[in-house]
């Protein structure tokens, strides 16, 4: 039993869900793309589904059965990440002989699903009991776990915990769509052998990822050094989240984004002005202004970008694993963003983000993956850090298991590292949902700047 504020979550059972019998073993070595995330915290997501009339036993049986079917294509998720003395680098291992499986937790909550799935401020800690934990040791760790939490006469939520060294947002989105596809097929009595659409079948050949300069070895050396010269899969500890931290969702409509873009075009027409650039620059502007402080202070700003199509030759869009590279600036000056008047701070932020996006190329991969190790060593405590989890291109709201699309999707782990979450708007209107976790006073300042900034721009 877990308590969070006035909400109680009771664990009913933990079951093992395996792929269908007679499944072959699998070993996948980690690439340098994966190793960049080796000891960082897992990514926790919660998808809320409003199904007041659900029959719990039937729903659970369908989710379990379709999960097993889907794991046939996504075997690594049922396996373990292993790094023993006989291996120079970690590998993902699945073996039916070792009874490998996904651990699925079944729980019930006395909480209010509608309240948890709204946009207004909610306690960040209320979401922690809704996601499962991974079993981690120095030599081995589970890579994926699921929790289904039922809300009486309201619906359920699906909590997912995924090891970031095993898969990125694109891969987890593919898996969710494959699982939901199979679940709907079963309900329509199409049978367990109904084929997955081609764009949901993962490509697992690791030989397509070239590493001529030995980035993987350099990353492993740095991880070992950061772990007191010990080889270990244990992740770095996450900060403790207090009851004063709240979660809020803000939104930019298509019209908001276009008018923000037009404001930039009035000044600089040559910048890259994608939805991501406009949205993230606006978030950075509000975050930096909400913190205020000394204009000469430095801010650490970053994001990760999908490189599948940017490599030469490109990787298949269905490549399983990580294929993301970070970009940004560890020493961004706050002063230009704090500048007042006619959206000058926002235009400055757009210029920075646009430049980082234009710099995304294969030639910069090694520097991008190695530079954080040295940068974090020299950073003073308390420096403001802004990063992004999720993407507006993942289509996560398309995960319909047969009971309708999720009414809300949250990335729980943004409360651990001052990141913000981005996703497409769940209402299908083409806008952007922005998730933020900060202390209550900071959230209020950020929200005020967010809304008044749009008004000042006559939006």
C-alpha cells in the first residue's frame, strides 16, 4: 500500500508476462547511442483512460494477452540489461530458459482520475505510486515494467517504466502502438496471429550503427570513472521530491504558435522556425524570467533529437533502441533572454534554439555525447537547468487499446531533473501540451509569464 497525500494505491498482485512459448533467445549489444543514457534514471510515463463501465477482469485479461503477443516482436523488453566481468560492455539479454518476462503490477486507487488528468496544478508525488520500479543491481537490471492501476467507476491508468539505455521515445511509442493495436485486434476477434503493421515492427540489427572513432569505449570509460572506477549498472540517485512540488500542463494552440512565429519573422526571417523551436524557445523564455536573478548568470539548456534520418546512410525509422543525440548550451547567458520589450527575450531564445537545431549533424555526435561529462563537473550548484522529455512527433495519444484514446499522458520523471515534457495535444487540434514540475510559487510565476506573454504579443 502506498499513500500520496490523501490518495492510497493498493498493490493487488505482481504477475510475469512472457512472450509466447518457443520463443528464441536474444542478445543485443548496446550501441554508443544507448550508452549515453546508461546510468540516468528510467523514463516513467502514465496514460490515463476514462472507462467508467469497464469490467476489470476482462480488461486485465485482454491487456495481459496482447502484451504477451506484442513481446514476441519486442523481446528485449522482456529481458535484462547485463554487464558482467566477461563482457566489455553491457548487452540486452532475453532467455526463455531464465524465465525472462515483463513484471506487470496490478493496483487499485481511491483517487480521482479526473483530478489527476487535469491541467491545473497537482502534487507531483501523487503520480509516483502509479509507476512501477525496475529491479537493479550492479551486474543486471530489468529494462521495462508495467503497472495497471484501476480507479473505481472511472477507468484506469497505464504506468510504464523504461530503462533509457534500452530505448528512446520513438521506440516506446512504437511499442505502445503495437500493444494497443494487438489489444484491439483481439477484441475484434482477429486472432493472435494478426500481423502488425510494418511501421510497428522493430528493426533490431545493431550492425547498422557504425562507431569508427570508438565513442562507446569512451563513454564506458567515463561512466566507470563517474562510479568510483567500478563497473556498475546502478543508476545515479534521483533527488527527493517534496510535497511542495506540483505538476501543471500548459498549452499552445496552432494559432498561438503561428503568431509567435510571425513575431520572430518581423525581426529575423532566416531562422529555423519549426513548432519545436517556437515552443521550446517560449518555454525557455518563461523559465528564465520566472527564475529571475542576476542577468549575468548562466543557464544550462538542452534537448535530444532523433538521428535516425540524420545519419549517412540513415537508419530505418523503426530502428529499436536509442538513436538520439543531445544539443544545447551548458553556459547560455540569461541576460539576452531577460531583456524586456517587444518580445526581445523570446526572439533571443529562438535564435539560440534555432542555431542548435541547425547544428544537428553526424559530425557533431561524439562531441555532443562526451561533453556533458566535463560540463557537469564544472557547473556551480543551483545553476538553472532546462531540458526536454518527450516530443510532439511521437503520437503517444494514438495508443487506443479498444476503450478510447488516453485522456491525458504524463511523463512522471520530469520532476527529477527540472525538465519539461512536450507532446502533441491530446484533442487532435495540432497544438502542443507542455508539462512542468516546479515548486508551487515557481509554477505560479511561470504560468503567469506564460499567459501574459501571449497577451502582450496580442495572441
